[in-house]
C-alpha cells in the first residue's frame, strides 16, 4: 500500500467566470498542504497563468537576499488561466510553469499543452505553488473527485516519462464497476525524467490521454530547466484528476457569445487550414521548408540558413507527412475541441539505441524546433534519427531546443579543434554523427562521464569551463563566445537571425532569454516583409511581446491566432497583428470573465495590451530583484545571431553581404570589392553591432525603460500599475533611475 506523507481535504470550488479564486501552496520540506485565496486586487492586475505564477513567486521569496535555483525557497508554480480549459475554443488547453532557472538565475516561464492545468482548475485550483524539498522521492496528487490533495511516497516508480505517465494515469483513473468504463481522459501527469537530475535544461512533460489511440501523449514545458527544478525538489510526478467537464464547466458570463465566437474561429480554421499551413496535417513541420527557402533554417550551428547541397529537404514537411500517423484523419490536438489539431505523432516507432532498443513506442512530434535543433543544426538530415532523439529527450526529461543548440556548439568546437575525443570522453562529435549524439543523451541520463555532465550545464557553463581548462588563445576565446548561441544563459531557439534585426531584438531583448514565444518576428519580418523600416521593427518589439504575453495569462496557445488567418487578412491595415482575431479574443475574454474590454476595436485592443504590459513590465522588475534585468543583460548577444562570425560564413553569402555593405557605406559594389574580404567582414560586424545598440535604445524608449540602466522608469510604473503595486516594486527600481 502506498505510504501517504500528508493529506488535505477541501470543498471543491466550482469555476465561475473562468476562476476558482483559490490556489494550492505545498511545502515539501515539511509536507504541508494549504488552500489559499487569490485576492481580488491580484486577480485584477495579474489575470491568471503566468501572471499568477509571477505574483505567487514574488510574494513568497525572501526580500533580503537573492535565492538561487537549487535552494528550497525557489517556488515552482503552475497555472492555466481564466480561458484555459474552455472546450470548443481552439488552443484553450495551455498551462504556464515558472521558476528561477538553473541556466539564467532569473525567472523562466514556459508554456505547455497537455491537460494538467485545466484539470487542476476544474479540481478546484487556479494555481499551484510548490516550495521546499522532499526528503525522499514523492508524488503529489490533486483529486477533484475525492476533494483531496495528498503527498505520497514514490516508492519504486520509474522516472522515464513514457513509463511513468502510463503507470500513474492507470493508477488514478476511476473505473465504473457496472459498465467498466474509465475516466482516464480526466487524469493528467506531470513528470520530468532521469536526465533532469544531471542537466540544467531538464524539461517537464504534461500528459493527456488519447481516447482514440488508447495512449498517453506528452507536451513539454521545455525551456530553462523547469524539469531540473522539479527533480531537485525530489518530485517524481504531479497528478491532477478532474471531474468530467463540458463547455459550461468554466462558468462563462455569456454562454451564447462564447459558443458563437468559438464556433466562428473553429470554422475559419477548418475552412482555411488546408489552403495555408496545413497544421491539421503536419503541424509546425510545415516550417522547415519555408525557413530553408528564405535562408533562415539553422544549419551547422546557425552558420547557414539551409544546407546548400539540399540535404535539408529531407526534413521538410512532406517527409514528416509520411512519417506521422493518422494525420488529418481524426483528432490530433493537445486540447479537446481544438480545431487546429497540430499535435502529431509517430506510432510504432522501433528504437535503434539506448535502454529501450528494439521496443516500439509512440513519439510525440517532432515539431519544428526539434526538427531544426536536433536535425539540420547538428548536421543530421535523416527524419527518423530526429524522431529517435525526440523520443529520448522527452522520456529523459531534456529540452530539445537547449540540447540541439548546445550540441551544435560542441560540434563546431570539435570541428575547430577546441574539442577532441580525449576531451569528449571518446565521443566523435562531428557534424551529423547520430551515434555520438544518442550516446551523449544516454550518458546524460545515466549521469555518466565528465564531458556529458559538463555539456549538461549548457553553453554558458561550457564556455566558462573551456576558458578555465583548455588554455585557449585569445582568438579561440572570442570564437567560442561568438558561436555559443546562448544569451542570458539560455540557448537560442531555432531561427537564423543574421538578416532579421527584428528577430535579433526579439531574442536579445527578451525577459527570459532567446526564446521565440515572446517575440516571434522572423516570419513577419523576413517572409511577409511586414516591418520593412527600423521604426516598424522597434514598434513590433514593443507590441508583440505584450500581445504574446496575453496568451500566457489566459491559458491559450498562440497558433490559432496567426498560423491560420482570415482569407482577407492581407487587405487589413495591420495584417501582422491579424486584427480580426484580436477581436475574437476580446469577445472570448469578455464572454467568459464578464470584464468589458471596450466599445471600439482599437479600445478593445488597447485594453488587452495594457493587461499584458502590466505583467510583462512586472517580470522585468522581478529580474532586477534577482540581480539582472538591466541593460548589460540585454547587450552583447553572440555575434552569430547578428552577423557572420567567420570568413567562411561571409564568403558563403558574399554577394549578399557585399551589397549590404555597399548600401550602408554609400559606395558601389565595385568600390567595396577593392577592399580585402577580411576588411569587408570586419566592417560588417562593426555596422551590425552598432545597429543592434541603436535598436536597444529605441525599444527601451518605447517600453518606458531607462537608457542607461534598462530599468522601468518610475513615471511609467505609475502610469500602468495601481498604487499598491508601485509600492511593491519601488524599492527595487528607485536607485536605478537616470
């Protein structure tokens, strides 16, 4: 019989207007469980989702010192949002996880599909805060049917996600004794994996039950090491068990409007998806071919935007369409009733390596970031090899983005002679060496070997180790700094940004580090050319981070907003914003919460943006409180994100770079080519780095930040926040004003 370490009984709060107005506080150090109210003033400003997570962290952390990621006081928070869990609206099943990141030492926020956040809400809680460290491996169960929360000993449970999700889903489902029917659809498991014990970029896996295939799937809260924090707390799993739900379960203020807007948005997707990105068939696997066409697909550690010999074509969506199973024939979504249905998978894949070699498994994805990061960026062009890496990253609890980008870094170091087989514990880390990559993965999961554990700390720590131990020349030190695609300690997600100033800012000026979800502008800038001027780009770097934050406050996926757009979207004044969909979301929010967003389209948009700006700016101040969040933290991204590091890169796109240089200097191409190529290369770097600094100044002004410190101006704080919140943040910003 499972040993219960703590148990808490409660009266389940029905959801009203998207909220229960309760959260759970669990302290693993003392095995305590408490239900607490969410004050109305917090609800008004922070909305839900990431907003709630940030406030729960802010409120709990000690103010007299900076807490590190592996201290018991580091809170791990999970919340969905008022719109999370709405059946019938596309993309309404997201959760947001926050913690102090092992990679960055600041707040990481990671959004994730799967059903845990909504099921937790319908079990009675808008948010969860976990602090402390358990003395032994434990599982936390939130059961809305029994109206109990308990902490139990994990005993002999496996840590690999694909085993654990199945085992706990079956353990906690209910079975009707008369009919034999089960409710396993309403059980969701959160877990990490054995590699998260040894890495700084461990991910969290959120499960959901596929009733058609009779299998569990997982989605990842991938970025920044949330799985590492989870495992450091001695957590093996979280389980949420929800009562059965329907549209009315969210307690909408206006059910008829909710039905209408959900039906209209879903119908548009069903009609237009096949003519646009075919998300229902190949999901985000449609992106590699487009990125390659525009020279934006990371290849060989972001050196190039495609493989010039055409090998990257094997990673395009038409190949994954053949590999994905049952695509377009049924339900493939990570939330119930999501019309975009983009969560595809590979069934019956026979593993070629590792402890499960020869076994047939279901692999969720791969999605674009994994295809690019664990494919083209490390010189692997076999789509099934990417599938294998995808599976093991997931079940071991490893972020595929950090893993792919960090692997690309060490491969380029190996090719440059900075690393060798002696330094890599015998691993021949040349471009495309699938066997070495998978062996690196398996050793990380086992915690075996010196080099795998150095690698597991991420690019920033690797750079520090290489400098301290490898007797590098000054040129080599500059080289590893230039090609190490990490900023603020976080590895870059998978877009080549050399030609997109907007996306350079979208990565370099982020709150948490270079993750595309905050300001994914590469497509709008380079493919659609929606922001051709410098001012357009700076404006976008203000509006888009605020707008995209709104989805994380409400428990929503961003893909239904801009991956399938109205047929007449290009004819609107602001096609990059998808204005019709902004109004959909205003209707959606009003119909559930009853909060009036305004009487005109512009007023409604402005009010939605203000909601997000309040939380976005608060997170910046939170970084300041943790000793970061200043100008120097946004400055000096790795040069490869800005321009060509090597002469090899410059020469590979010689016409492009020479023409750009001629335009910048007001000279003819013939005049430019009289200069030695090395001089042209150096001039390009000087111009591009200065352009980034100019962008930084302009965006700071638009966001209301001090040019010198990078901290929000007090006047701006008073403009957007109520007085009580200004008083909260003032001690951390008042001494950093110009």
